């Protein structure tokens, strides 16, 4: 059980209930918790989190490499619960998932290895070496590198919150972000 209780649906603004589709759609625990925030902060956070899913330009598989590394490095069981499922839906085998979580990138493409190494450095070192940054810029260009750093920061932030409140995994993990009509 979360160390911070979820807000009472009846006390939430209609805007918040409508945005997450309550009561017609299942709502993720991390989304339910965020509903506690003041409307202005919640609105901005909700838009930002949706953008992390639906408005990115990076390849979905590369995004999952990045997110799985963030989840592993931050010891975030909540994120791992969902992103093991999402990555499987994108074709990651259990062996690839375990290798990625263990930090063994030998079975991955050069781009995937570089994204994993970049994520490791950004999260563990709170920075990135010149060599790794140059490899990222060569592969992806500056715009995508910045986009990946924003995504890393977003998922690190979610991990910190989930870990701090001991957010319990949702009953069913997200399997895909393909359609915005699913879980919020």
C-alpha cells in the first residue's frame, strides 16, 4: 500500500476525473497519486507525462532501453513492472531484458548499447562523458539527445516518487502505449 493515500475520487475536480477517464477507464497508481497535486501543477505534470509517451520522436525500442536502465539504476520496481511488459510487447526477449537489467549490452545493436551506456552515465554519474556524448550526437543528433535526457529525467523523477511512497505495482502492467484510450 502506498505510504501516501490516493485522493478520494469524490473530492477531485471534474477536470481531473475526466482527464484520466474515471470511472470508465482503469487509472495507473502513479497517475492516481499525482491527482493529489494542486490543479495547476497536476495539469502541467499530466501533460508532460503524456508527452513522454505520445509525443516523443525516438524509436520505441530505444526508449524502452533507456527506461529499463533508469528503472534498474533507481531500483524502481513500479517502473520495472510496467516496462518489462512494454518491452516484451516490442519484441525484447526475456534473455535480452535480463541482460539489459544486468548491464550486459553485448547482444544489443550499437545504437542500443550507446543509449544504455548514455543512460547509465546520466543516472549514475549525474553527467555524461565527452566520448559517450559524442557517440550519442553522432548516432542521433542534438535534438534526440536532448529528448532522451528529458525522458531520463522524467523517469528518474517518477522512480523517486514511486520509491519514496512505496507505490505498489498496478494489478495489470501496461503492455503498450500505442493508443491513448488505454490506462491513464
